[in-house]
């Protein structure tokens, strides 16, 4: 059998390579942990920063217009983890312009959720959460979740029933 001869230089090179592999593994683990911590901090920051009044107005007016029941947002106020939104709308049943308000509460998914419970906005059947009002989802402009048409409204026949 032939003897394997390892020189001292080869031993140093193999030791250096092993140390570099271990250091690379530790650094990748640390980078992964820091990225996760950064994402958590960004999510927490987004929930604690109030959304601009113009952004609230634009999202709510867009969602209600898509549901064929347009409203005009009059005011919005932020209190800790909720928004109180005042709005006006034209009631097709009475032919009168009315004012009302509703609350948007944070739901731990980077958005605020609330329902308009005035008579013209009520659905004949409750949704999966037991809500009959017109659902509003308010997305933070700096959150990674994207909006879409999130308003639900029954047809005019069921709304008048």
C-alpha cells in the first residue's frame, strides 16, 4: 500500500478552507435572521404609522364607487389602532344626502378593516364573518399587500328589501 503524504502546507490550506466554509454558513444564517427581523420591524412600523388622510379618502371612495354606492369622505381621524371615517352619500331610497361614519380597525395583516352599516349599504345575507355591511379594506401605501376591488355589495333589489 502506498502511503499518503500530506505536507504541512496542504494541511494549512485544508484547515483554511474548512474555516471559510464554516464562516460562510454562519454568515448566511445571520443574514437570513437579520432579513426576517427587518421584515418584522417594517411590518410593525407600517402598522404604527398613520395613513395620510388623502390616501384614506382615495381608497374608500374608490371602493364604494366600484360597489355602485359612491360616498364622499368628509373627515378621518386616527386613534391608536383605528380610524374613524366620516362620509356623506346620496340615499337612493329617500332621495336625500346623508352623513354617517364607520370605524376601520387594524387586523394584524397590514390593513385596516371596517364596514359601512347604513341601510343602503346592507346586504341581504351576511358574509363568512357574519357582517352584512359594505366591507372596506384600507391598505397602507408602504405595505407589501396590494389592494384590489375589496368592496362587496348586494344588488339594488336586495338592498331595498
